[in-house]
C-alpha cells in the first residue's frame, strides 16, 4: 500500500518535473542566446528610414513601393536598435519567452480541466519540438526582419488560439464583444506580417470553420469573426501597390508557370516533411503525449476521425500550399525563416492529429500498453537525442553557448558598432566578424560599400560608407 501511494505521488509530480526539465534543456539556451543577439541586413536600412523620414512616412512609402506587409514593416520601422542594441537583445529574449507564454496560454484554453504542471509540460514539449527542428533559429529569433515577419505571427496565432479556446467548438458559447474585437484585430495583424502567414492562417481558419459547420450545421461566431478579419488582412496586403512591385522582382522559368511551380512544390514539400519526420523527434514526442493524454478527453469515434482527417489535410495543405506560394511567386524555395513558420503550423496540426488518435483509441475501448513505460521511454529518447543527435538546434545552441562562440560574436559585434559610432571618418572600414555561431549569426556586412547591407548600416550610423 505504501509503495503504491509513493508511486502514485511520484506519477502525479512527473509532469511538473518534466516541464522544468524541458525548460532547462530545450528552451533555456535560446533565451540565453538572445542576450548575445545583434541586428543585421534589413534591420539597418529600415531603422535608418525611420531616422530619415519619420515612422509614418517610412511605413506609407514601404506599403506603396515595396510590399503590403503592414504589420512586420511597422515593427521594423520602430526597430529596437533605435533605442539601443541592448533593447534589441531584450526583444530577442522576450520573443522566445513570448512563444513559451503564448503556447502555455493556448494549451490552458484547450485543456482547461488539466493540472497546471500538465499544461506547462505540454506547452514546453511542443515549444522544444519546434526549437529542435527550426530551419534557422538565427532567422527566427535573432534577426529583426525574420522574426517580425515569421515568428511574430506564430505568437499571435497562439494568442488567438487561447482567446477562442476549445469553447469555440461549442455552439452555445457566446464570447463578449470585446473578445471578438481583439480576436479580429489580432487576425488582421497576423495576416499583415507576411504572405506565408497570410496563407496558412486563411487555410486554418477556413478548415476550423468548415469543421464547425459540418458538426453543427451552423457558424461559430468567434471562428467566423476570425475568418472575416483574415480576409480583410489579405485584402490589405494584396491590394497594396508595393505588393505588385515586389512580385515583379522575380523572373525565371518557374514562377507563374504552373507545371514547373507544381513540380518544385512537390519536391520541396516531400523533402521537408521527410526531413522533419526523420530529424525531429515526432515519435518520442507522440509517445509522451499519447501516454499522458488527459483521461477527461472523451470524444466520439466520429469526432475523432474528423480530427484525424482535418489534421492530415491541414498538414498536407499547409506544407504544399505554402511552398506553392513561393514557387509560383518567386520560382524558388522559400527562405529558411518561412520554413520555420511552416513547421510551426505543422506541429500545431500534429497536436490535432494526436487529439484525434487519443479519442479514437478510447472510443474503441483500447488502452496503450503500460502507458507509464511508454511515457518514460519517450522522455528518455527525447532527452537522449537532444544530447547525441547531431542535426538539432538544441544541441547546437548549447554548443554555441558553452564554447564561447556566442559571447565572442557579441563582443566583436559590440566593438564594431562602437567603433563605427565613435569614428571621425566618413568612410569607415571594419574587420569582418570572425565568430559566427550557427544558431545566432545570420548575416554580415560585405567588402562592397555600395551593397545594400553596407549602405543601410552607414545610414544608421550617419556615415558616408562602411565596409571591410
């Protein structure tokens, strides 16, 4: 009796212990890397535009001449480096923490009857999986342009998921007008971050509205508001004069050629899905999730099959649809920062798939054999792979921190910025960065003083030119 009580007590504390473990192993290094972050590439000239034109005119000119991305551009024109480089570091740290906090909020809204430790464990498990498989953490968190266009909509999407919650699938739920207004505003803002976010959000909003309509033969008010707001955001982006100008920059034998675009889409989609399923630990993640899935999760067999079909359609549609967007408009693969966002939604949809599988197992009155053993095996595999598996960002992040490469990058960048600022010369020459940590470094200046990266940096520091 005593041993049974001790075992049950240990089991009840396991999600909490697991949450702390995942936070330390999987999330902490990316928070610490943010303390060494520095701006690069577009960050320079967009901050310089604000200094020279003012915030409002810079945004209006950008919308009319360059792109319809009104949310991400607005953020970039008030870039943290306008305050200080320390503010940029704080932003990078807050972005990682914001991803964790919004994931925890969303998990709590969809699994409100679970314990606090279970919610934290689920949120950190999902965030760790995403951090592990990101195509580029440097472009995702530590470069202003990449983060505002692609990570910001991910965080906003989680906040929207938290605001609608599982109650949005209940016909009787009547949210307040204020909540609906906030959901609508967030949907517009997320859509205005980038075209990839716009397409993925539209796909998911359509799918969830269709599911609700299929089940209830009526519309869900919060989901319908979200969909209409996304359509409004799409219109603001697509009707921008700058959007047409951006499309004209690409000309090759693939973009706007349907057979070639479809062929490139198929190749990229299969390649990335295969890579994720091999190199990202979806199997141990699924073992942990299914073995610890809430006992209170009771759905019918029909509803479980609906979730499974919905998840598979969203995963396929999200991946191939997003890559088709790049193939059709650019005739090339999407940049790594965009692949980050595609993986983010793929993981969200994987959660939906697991929810359907868990419900199906229970509707068939099937039980996982020795779920505690599967849970322990999954945790052991996940943490073990983080240590020994070479192709993962968690291990690389720890390596960049422990080896001192991230610190050296920080010190070299800080020295160079101070040198340019304090130089009395109009044409400044600086050494290239030697330290280039893979999880943190995105881009450097060039030897060519007329290169757009160099001219942006020179304008920001009020110099005639900056180069190697």
